[in-house]
C-alpha cells in the first residue's frame, strides 16, 4: 500500500515537473520569436533611415504613409512661431527641461508639419520662465526624420492649453490652431546653432530585452528538469543503494 502511494506521488510530481518544464520552454521559444520580430522591425527601420531624404514636394502633396515613418527628410518652410509649445518634464542627458515644438509651414504647399525642434533646460527657480529662441525670419531648412508625435507622460484627463504643457495631442492641437497638421511629426536633427539640444535617443526595438526573458525561461525550464531528476531519480537511487 505504501509502495503504491509512493508510486502515485512520483507520477504526480513527474507530471507537474513535465508540465512546468514544457510551459517555461514554450515561453522561452515565444520570447525568441518576439525577438525575431523586433529584429526584423529594427532592420526595416535601419533600411528606411538609409534611404535618400524626402523633400518638401514629397511631403507637401499628402499625408505620409506608414512606410515613410523614420525616413529622413530635408524640408523648406517657415516657422509658425506663435504656435510654439513647450512640453515640460522632459529629460535629455539626465537633466529636466522642455521639448520645443513648432509647426512648420511647408513652402509651396498647404501642408503644415509639427517639428520637435529640440530640448532646452528649464529655469530651476521659475518653471514658467521660457527660454528665448532666436527669431527665424523667412525660409528655413529643417533636416530630420519622420517620427510619431511626442510620447505622452501621465496626466489627468484635461484639455491642455497655453505655451507650457505636459502633453500634446496632435489632432486636438490641429483643431485648436486651425492648422492643416500632418498626422506625424518631424524629429529635427542637424546643427544646434539655435541653442536647442538634439541628442535624441537612438531608436531601439527592445531585442535584447526579449533575449533576456528567453534566457530566464529556458533557465527555469532547465532548473525544473534538473531538480526533478536529482530529487526523484538520482537521490532515490542513492538511498535505495
């Protein structure tokens, strides 16, 4: 009777160990598949970035399709300074400050694009004190890349207005200003002669994160297997001997 109980216990533990090892193994394989997807996405982003820059004529005719995301651009237009917005609580190089956003009216087109012009440090004693940007008179050339609108930080549901904001909703901003804004933004790159820092973070799809998760799941699967073999087979064999 006792032997039967031990046999049942062994097979229950064996089944649980097999199930745990199988599930964790599958989770590791799933993480590897996610890593492969992210690698393909990163390769696609890098390939787009290597293409020749789009010019004003290309963007002025229509909204940019998804295939244009992360493409380089070289645009000509003039700043609509009165609509400049400062997004607060944004960091660059570990310092708090503002992202400066200004609409750019493209030359020879009705299209207006929102440009993330760069970052500027905030005043430590007065958060409402805004930096003075050099006036841009006439036509300017803006080099950069097509990017999604600025990432949103946590904020209570309320419609923000004014120069200083926590977030900016592109559709709401277009309605507020009456501007025919494109459904994307331009992340400006190039010289920093206007006093704005443009040390933007490189685009990373998080491949290393999935490899790390896969390693953890595979290690857990291996640990379950090793513990089962040691305690239920090897150790029992040693005791019997």
